[in-house]
């Protein structure tokens, strides 16, 4: 993987700010909708982040996988639980998701190395 977690988060935050400040109401509304989807409701934020990870793996979005892995860690998911969720993504998404699961494991290794 080319970018470190720190680089990923810095670039993501910088570009999100640029997008949100571009003046396009539709984009601003979509970002707000995305944010609200992960707020606590009938399902808690912790569960929603794991669901986001599975959906991201099935849809094969490495940026989204990285984002949700970080969030799953922040929400308290254990490595074994995340691996179990990635197994569901693999079964649903099929063999085409294998490279993304590999990269998810590499990101988990990187995230673990950042913890004090």
C-alpha cells in the first residue's frame, strides 16, 4: 500500500474540507447524509461501522475499507471480530474481494503498530 494511515487521513480530511467548501449544496447534503447514517439509532455506531466495512469490502473500495477499519478500531471492535466480518464480505463478494481483504489485513497490521 502506498499511503500510510496518517497520510490517508490527512489527505482525506484536506480534500473533504475542499469539497464541503466548494459551495455545491448537493455535495454538502450527501456528506451530511453519510455522516448521519453512522449516528446512533436502532443500531449503534459501533455496529454501523462494521456494516460499513463489510459493504466497502464487497464494493471493493480500499479507501472506504481503510476508513472503516480505523473507525472500527476507534469504536472498540476486536481484531477477531473484524476478521469475522471480513469473512462475511468475502463470502458475499466472492473471490474478487480477496485482494481487498489482503489490503485490509495489511491496514490492520499498520493500525496495530500505531497503538501505544
